[in-house]
């Protein structure tokens, strides 16, 4: 290092420092302060050991420049001092930092190496002046570093950003554990178990018997087949030849037509029926669960209501009537409509929860339910109409009384109700037209009061279980024997359901006025279910039967028990939900978890009891196999024996070719079919052959194994040469070609 003293060059007129906050010039002796103003105040100079050195109050910038030059010449090599001498401003660092090693050895700074005539950082006004820094003084500053957390290494690992597969997996996981996913899957699993062994041999057996289920299996197959081949012939089915509109002789299950488009033949029809039979139970459970949840009950209470609604003992006698079992669209549509309009039993009307999409979906589900048949769909339509009238009346009354309070309804909601209501109404009108024409063409199809009396249950029927009930069927056998038509008169919804509903009148989450309304609904629907057996029905059922359009087509008033069961389930859900709340309150106050778990298990006791009452012993007979002739012979055809015991099987056997057949059965027997039945009793003889030829029949099939005890028992051995017809044996059948 050179011993020569460096020549100190005096700087020219210095640029006044500016304030970072106001931009007003400050005296040179007053350094700007750091902190809120955003400018950094120069810190005190430090000695070699890092201790701060006091600064004279009258020190000028020129003096500080001399000291900086002397410091650069002395070559401070102590690391601690070097660390303390770091500057925070880049331009100030360029003024005070030695950038060239050789220049540092000669004691020269970066400012000394500047070219002649070039302005150094000391001469340039810039960001330092705007920030209140004096870069020309060469002062060193200390960089403030936050203290390190000694426990940072023990913290959790930062969450990694989600990749697309992880986002998809997380969305799937949330979907699988969602309440409605669990409710759907649980309803299906429960339906499979509670209807077992329906799916044990789904290609060969049918629940209850093979009469009405075979008819309804044919109905679904026919609707799917004809909608794909010739939709204009939907109502003129291949049965009851040559009658018109024969598809409207019974409830059509038209809503299941998409399923009927899959597969062909009797085996496919039987499989389709069994699958839809199980799914209908699942939908009923899910729909009732959704409705009670929307009304404000808890999960446990909703499950109890759903199970009680679906597996009530009286419904076990309806296992052979898929159009009655398929009632899940009723509570589901009501749940969607209530959700869309922001209404619940527990909270009333909440405009902020309205959703036009849910309301429209509710109307569509209601229209689908109506397409399954008017047996229960007609009453559902009138209930929806009654709800609409009451809702409009209440809203109009509140608008008049509280005319200053604005109660929004929304344009979208109005459009959804208008559009959905039109779809529902159009569905009902279009489906009813063929039935009205059938009633005109066949006066024998009109129900009479005598028909009602044959099927109407007595008051004791509400406490009698059908023979299909596993728990009560055997115990009620004696009292059931005194009923004229036990299948339609045993209306026990469940003793457990009665008890829970009774408890719900006194201990419930529902308000008192709602409980009283539910009780009134139970009593009214129960009275209507008795038909003319409640004081003659003069002021109850008969006015509806005589004056409401379509009501005279209902011959089984006991099926109104469906509404009684639903209302009892809502009352029961209120009691169970109140029990669950009370148990949760008690459990939360306990120290240990064991008592809490035991208390919560107590809330499942009502569910278990309802399930036990819903167990069944429903038979599942094997369906007679399809004769070979039904797969090969054309129509129009008559299959003998021609009686009600085999008509449904014949209808099912036609699902391979859908050839026209005279055979068929429904809620009434057309007059022409009665005449044909009488004329065919002497077949084969000249009179019967002539009558059948005149009717248009080309083929007659005798089921050899089913002729015992029928008028056709001896027909097998009768000669036919003189009749001008052909006779051929095909498998188990004898085929006559006219």
C-alpha cells in the first residue's frame, strides 16, 4: 500500500436533500428520519469492533467525505466491520464500496476512478435525493434482518399446489361423501335388502304373483317397443284384439317407457320389471327423505320417515302393483317445489333461498309421476292444485294486510311455475283423453258405488296387517279372514309409526300449529281412505266420487292410505329429530365419549323398529315359460284356455313378436271380449270357427298342459278335417290355423 496521503477533492455545491413525505428542502444538518415516511435515515458510523461512534452535531458533509476517504485508505479487513459497513441503497453502495481490487490496493475509491468530466454518484441528483438519502457522504448502513424462528424447521410442510388429477380426485371424494350421495346409495342398498329375493332370480321370478306383475311387465315392453317403431299406435296395443285404445284399459306406467326400449322378449321384460321394482322402493325412500329434510327435520328423523313411508306393512300387499309401489315421485316433487320456493316447515318462507331451477325440476318430476298412472297420480294432481290455491290465498292475504312490506317472488320463479305448471297440466290432459274416450266407448268401465263398497276398508283395517308382513302377518290371520278383500283392506302403516307420530304431537321440532295441521291431514286422508264405509261417505268420499273429474275411475279408496302414511312419517320425524337434539345436548356435556356414543345409539332404535315392521314374506313364483308357438306364429291370435288365470301370461309371452291377440285383462272386461270368451268355449266346432273367422282371428293356440278342468280339455282329440282348418302340434301346444 502506498504511504502517500490521498488527495482529497472537495465536492462542488451540494444538492439540497429533499423530504420523502413533502418534497420540501430540509437543512443539511437535519437528516430525514426513517419509519412511516418511507425514507431511510443514515445510521451512526461504526468503529472496527461494531460499536457505534458518536457523531458531532456540527459535522458537515465535507467533513464526512474526508472521513470516508480516510476509511477507504485504511483498508478495513475485519469481517464484522465489513458486514456493518454494508449499504442498503445501491447507488450509495457504489459510492462507498471498493469495486476494483487493484484500486483498493492503491487506496483509490470508485469515485476516484471516474473519467474526467464524468459525473459521479455524488454529483447526480436522483432517487437518493427523492428518498431523503445523502449518497455523497459515503455513510455505511446496517441491513435490518428479522430474527429467525428456531421452531420453523418443526412446522408443517407447505401445502403443494393441487395438480389437475388431485383436484379431480378431491372433487370425486367430496361427491362420494355428500349427504345426497350417501342417501341415494343407502336407499338402493336398503331396497335390495328389503325386497330380497327379488334380485336373486331376476330373469325367472316375479314378486307377489305372476298375474298383475306380468301385465305390467308387458306394459313397459309395449310402450318401449311401439315408441321406437310406430308412436302413433301407442294406445292401440296388440292385446284385446280388435278393441281400440286397449292400452288405456289400465294404468300404463308410460313413464317407464325408456326402460322398455332395452331388450326384447319375456326374459328381458321380467328382468326389467324386477329392477324397476327395487328402484321404485329406493326412490320412495329417497323422495320421502328429501321432503322431510327440506321441511327442516334432522337426518335421523328423515331416514325414519323415508323407511316408514316405503316399507309400511300395508304396502306389502301392493307388491304386485308396480304403479302403486312407484310413488317416490310424489314426495320428491314436493321436496323440489318446496326447495325451489324457499319454503320449509321449520323456517317458513325464505326468499333468499328461492331457486327457479329446483321449482321447474319439481314440476317435471310431478309430470313424470303422473305419467305412471292415475291410480295414485290423480289424487296427487288434486293435492298439487289444492296446495297452489292455498299458497296463492295466503300470499294474497299477506299482501293485503302488509301492503307496505315488499315480499319478492321473482320473474324467474313466475316463469318456472308457469312453464312447469303448463307441462304438468298438459301431461295430465293428454294422458286423460284416451281414458275419457274409453269410458265413452265402454260404459262397463265406469265405476259404481257398489264397486267402492267391495274394496273400501272398515275402520279396523287400519290396525290389520296383510299376510305378507313378517312380524304381524301370522298374528292377524284370524281377523284378516273376516275381510271381503284383504289385499285392499289391510291398511296398517305400522304400530311403531303410530307411536312415533303420537309422540310427535307432544314432543317435536315442529311448531304446535304445524303439528295440529298434520294431525288434521292424517284424519282427513284416513276418513277418505274408508270410502263409503265412513257413515256412508255422504259428506266425505262420495262428493269427490260424483263431482271431481276422473275420481269415478278410482275403485280402491284404501290406496289413499299413501298420504296418511306420509303425514304420519312427518309427525314421527319431528319426534325423532327432537330426540336426537336432546341426546346431542346431553352427550356434549359428558366428559368421556363412551356415554355420548351410547346415547347416540339410542336414537337409532326407532329406525330399527320401523325396519323390523317392514320385513316381508312376499312370495316370488316362477313365471311360466314362453311356448314355442308364441315365438313363431303370427296374429291375430287366440290363446286357450281363455280365462283370467292365464291372460297376463299370454300378454307377457307376446313381447317377442307383439302379434295381435284377443287375450288381455284389465280393471274391466270389454263386452266384445265377453262374447268372444263365450263363443270360444265350444272350440273347435263350426260355430266357434265361424265366429273367430268373422272376428279376424287366424290362429288358435291350445296350451296342452293347462287344459285340465277347462271346457277345452276334450278339444285335443276332436277331428277338425270337416272344419276347413289345419292342426299342428308344436312343443307343448296345439296350433290351429283358421
